[in-house]
C-alpha cells in the first residue's frame, strides 16, 4: 500500500494474537508496521515480529520488486520490530543497519554470534542520511520506551517515523472507530511511566513540519486524509491476501496531526483528559458493588460524568486506561485476608508502576469484622506522586446502611470541590 508515491506500507496484521507482550488483551489483533522508502537508495524502516515471518517477507519482496535494499533503519530493538534484522543482513549482503549507538550495542544480546563489522551505521541526534530525494533526520528518543529508541523525520515528505510513539492496539482492518481509545490504552500501559521522555520527544517534534506520522503499531496518522493514497499496490497473491479489506482503515481518524500531538501532550503531562470521575470497585459478594453504584448515581445526579468499572470483570489494562483519563477517582474495595481484595490491589499496583499522578481520590472500604482494605489502599496511593486522598475515608460494614449514605454524600461533596 502506498503512503506516498515512494513510501510504501509493508507491515503485517496479526489477527490471531490474544495477548500482546503476554499480558495485554488484543481483541482487535495487532499490527506490526514496517515501511519501505524507494529512492536512489532503498531504506527498509524496521521489520516485524517473528510470528509474522512469512507474511512480512512476502510483502517486502513484492514491494522491492527486484530491487535491493541499502539500509535497514531500526528505530527500536524490541523483538516485535527487530526479529528479522539478522535474516535481512544474511539475505542482502550490501545492506547496512542504521540505528542508535545503544541499539547497535544491544544487537548481540538478541542475535548471538552476529557479525556486524562494516554492516552498521551509528547515528546520533541531528544526523542525516540521504537516500536521494529523501533525507532522513534522526532524533534520539531514549526511554520512549526503551533506552535505544530513536525516531526519524523524512524532510522530503514531512513524515515522522515515530517508533512506538503514537501507536495503538489493533490490526489496521479491525480498529476501534475512535483512534484515541486503543491508543490511550496502549500509551498508558506501555509508555505511561515515561511521561518526561515523551515530553522531550514532543518538544523536538514541535520544531518539525509534520504531515503524517508512521508508528510501529496501529494506523498511520495523516494530516489530510483526502490527499492520502490508500490503494493496495500488492505485487503477488500473498501480499494481496495480507492487505485484503484494509482499504482506508490504515489511516487514523480524519483529524489534523496536531490533534494527536495534543493528546500525547496531555497524557505525558499526566493531566486529566476527561472531565468526570473514575469509579473502580472490587466486590466479593455484592455489598461493595452496591456502594459503588450508589456513589456513581450521586455523582450523576450532580451532572458529573462517571466511568464505573467492576475490577473483577474488567481486564486491568482497560482500568488503567480509564483511571489515567480522569482527574478524580473513587476506589471501593472489600477487605481480604487482612489486606486488600486482589483485583483492587492489582489495579493500584499497575497504576503505581505506570506513574499514575495528579489525582484526587476518595476511598471506600468494606469489611465484615476487621476492615483492612483502606489501610492498604492508603499505603499504595501514598507511594504515588501528587495523589490527594479525600478525607474521611468511608468504612462499610458488610452492607450499606442509611447512615452510610450520609457519609457517602459527604465524601462525594468533598471529592468534587
């Protein structure tokens, strides 16, 4: 598929994967994006995951149409993007790998016995590589979200090859209608801890005139969708089958590039993207659930948007996404084994390691004889940055009573101040 006349999409669609990185559900599958720049010199922009070996090789061969690649630009060493790099070196004897110095140092960790002498070009901040008409400028992006990451900017087409930044879950033909939904879940679960490095990258991107963003996962972001060429240029049956039905879905929502940059700015500054309250609850026998539903209704009665989530039913990466999106939260949990019911503990643990911050939180614990959930929630939230716990915490004894409702009303009033 053409992105421009001489930039081709050669990525692959993994429709069978169920857990990305063995932990994140992928109900819409996963795209491993790769690109080809055809110029006087030919550059392959990243490879793909080993599980998609045959499909990717067929797509590359069809797109090359007999030409030999000169460069393999490796933006990120994670195996879902680099697994076929050594096969490329073996198959194309004149090919050179272009990557950051750190990435080149890491190559032997993934490929034992690899012979790299004379086969690599280490680039640093601001270095350029001329392909002919196209010139790639390299920008280092350490810890977005590995230390060796870089991005590249094609000065001719004004295209940013953004590595994992601006990526999302889902194959290109099975995307959510709203790009931000799966992109937000991807960002906070993959890159959430690294807000400061993302801010550094955004400042660099702010100096560029960007017409399109080509990430390593998810749709290409195009400033003007009507100007994008979306026809499949498949050369053989294998590639035609791989791209069947994708059509325009490889392009994200019809919004300007600034919209996506703006969301990344909000996310990486840990600001509230949405007005409202995230209410997450973990209930064993239904008592805590009833309390959470009552609190959600109190908020709705005040005109507040509520995201109510049962943590025993919802997979944690979806809860992480929504907890980050809102500036306020209510956590309601049962006590369990003199501690905290595990589904709530799991969420708070994930929020802590992903850098959750700048929030106001109300706590509700439930315990039939020795309430303990609140103490654990306080301890876990206390380890997080800029998390204000609203006082007083409400303690429920087994089931919500009329006196509890008064305390919950007061808690909601304090939360919304």
